C-alpha cells in the first residue's frame, strides 16, 4: 500500500477522507481526539504544498442535511489544532464546495460539510455510490485515506473514491495497521484481551477469532451478564441477550479446550435504578457477588474484588487489547471498574492498546494521560472487525 510519502502532492488538490465523527453536545465538541489524530497527516500535506480538501461523516443523518450533524464546529476546532484557518463548505459537492475548493491556494485547507448529508455516500446500490464518488472525484487530483474509524464501511468516500484517483493511506491508518499487526501476527505473550460494553453480540466475532490467539480474555460491562446467565446465575434486570447464550456456552467450552483463561466478574455493583447521566446525582447501589444478583436489580459496574482480580490478570501481560467499558462509566459512581482497568493497563509493562469508541472516550473523560498507553485507536468498530479477521473495504480499496 502506498503512503502519502509516495504521492506527488505539491500544487495538487488532495482529498483527505478523515474520521471527524466527534461527540457533540449542541455545538460543543466533548472529545476532540479524532481531530487531533488526523491533524499530523493534514499538516504534512500542507507543508508539502498541497491544497487539502478534508471530508468526513458525523453521526447518522438520513441522507439529507440535518443541522444537528453539521461539521461547522469541527472546522473551527480543526483550525485551532492546525494553527491556521480552515475554510468550511456548507455542502459537499454543491456550489459552496466547488467555490471553496477553487479558492484554495497551495498549503491551504477546506473542510466539506457532512458526507452523509448525501444519500449516495452510504447507499447499498453500487451505481448510486459510484455517482456520488464521481462528484467527489471531480473536486480533487489525489486521494488520501486516513479515516480509520470508517474503513470497515463500504461507503462512497471510503471504498469507491480511491479507485477514481491516485491514492495512498495517511499516517494515521499506517499507524493503526501497524498496531493491529502486533495484536494478530507479531504478538508478545502473555496476550490479554479485555472486553466490555453493552452487547455480547458486538464482540462475538472477536472472541471467536481470539480464542486461538489470546492467553486470557477478561469480560466486563453489560456483556458479562449474558456469560453469567449462561453459567446458570440470576442476573436480575441486567443487560441480557438470551439468544446468545448457546454461543457463549460454546465459546466457554472452546476456551477451556484451547487453554484460554476466561475471567468473569466475581462481584458487581447493582441498583434498581439506572443513574441520571445528566445531573450525575449520587446513585444508590450495593455490592453483591456475581452469582447473587437480586431479581429486581441491575448490574452497572464490576465490583471491587473483580477490579483486583482483573488487575492481577493484567500484571504479567506483554500485550493487552482493551475494548469496551466495565460499567456505566459516564456516572462517577459506576466509573470505578473502567478506571481500574485503565490503571491496570498503565501498571503493567505490556504493549497496551485501547480499542477506540467508548474505551478511548473513557480514558480521556476519566482523566488518564493518553500518552502513557501504547496506542489509543480511533476506530472501535474497525479495530474489532480487523481482529475478527474480516476484510475492511476501505483498506482493500487503498491496496488496489
């Protein structure tokens, strides 16, 4: 795969497909990690005299403009991070975009409005996606794919556009792929995988593939209750996917057969009331054994004994991959488990990878120093699909 160092970009219009899908509260960006992650690639292109056209999606608008998902605030923040003005086009392939691109001088940058304001971006129809990719291609001379968080999507700007222009991967994608190889092909052992989050179904493919690679798999978060239920325990009103219990039982049996250690919570924080995530009002909860959850209670975080257990299972690791919080970390009373896992990663001498999404957000929200981790991924879903062994459409397109 070519890198941006292989592209002649001086004086050229370079389309950079970034992932600027940042969380917004109104027009306030609450986590700018993805903007900061792609900034070095943009800066490198600008310093080499490129006319840079940045494009991204944000949220899930339904193929038409929706002010709630505008990238206008992102343009402002991107300019602050780059230390130079970023023009903003109020559409993607319309008059505003064409005028903004035409006005670019060498070493200048424009951000286009949300790609998903156009139905062709996410269409399952090849012709519709191709038509939109043709319009995007008309704006540029070169293509750089650097939106790792979107490479698992077969979308026009990710999959179809690279075929229409000389293309290369950006430095962010190059870094992400290098890290993922250390989790699949060049693994230092013991290799510990920590999985959390709400749904066990989101992680089944990863577990399936890692049962032959990982030495230990630690399970927390909402997905843990399906495992506990599979073992015959009462889980009360906790998150549960009963239809996944047969698969979970199969994985537990395979893990035992393959010598993979499966570690489940031994205690949990439970409550009859879900916490108020807006006011962060103090919650009422109790700590119970994982096999003694009351029928009218919901598990909302791993307990103190589990936190110690998980820390001990991380202590001797050489490689750690973590994806998914251990509880409702957005509320301070249920952030302890997620914080304990992050601290466990920092305390180990392992190469540590935080797998994007809520895990990356938690690291920042809970005040940890990002630089102390081996790598914080910008793509939770993309990382997981890579670890499942799937072909990522955006990577395949860049290889073509």
